[in-house]
C-alpha cells in the first residue's frame, strides 16, 4: 500500500504547553484533507493500520514510538494482533493542534516504508 506523503510530514511539532486555542472543526477538517484514511471524531483524529502479523504490528509501534519521542508528541495506541489504531489529540489544548496532523502524516510515512 502506497500513499503519497503530504507536506505535513516534512514539518516538526512545536512545543505546546497550552494557552492557545484548539483548532476549530473547520481548521481540523482542512488539515484532515491532507491525510489519507484518518477520521475526525470528537476532538481527536484516528486511523487503523492493518498488518500481516504481530511482529509487523510491533515493528510499526516501535518505529512510531521513536518518531513520537523525537517530536515530543505522543499518540494513544490500541495494539492488537495484526492491527494498531492510532489516536491523536493535544491534551494541553483539550482538542486538536497542528502537531496532531504532523504526527499523523509521519505515521502514514512509516506505514509506507
């Protein structure tokens, strides 16, 4: 499966300690158009990634952990045999920020490797 990596994946997350508003739904929907297969749901975005086996699932999770550490922006993960669902939101703003979409794009780039 090959998706075109969007420009968001070339950006880096900016530190966010709150004090800024979350993205509006319109702003979030605009950024969502740059991603493939992500769902906007109640102030979060999420996507389910499918794998052939548990080993591939865990390799993806470990690679995502490394990216998350580098970006200092961490998703909530549901890890199961053969799939992983990734959820992003920015707790400091109680909603979505551009960081969530940057990391979602980086997540897609990992899946395309």
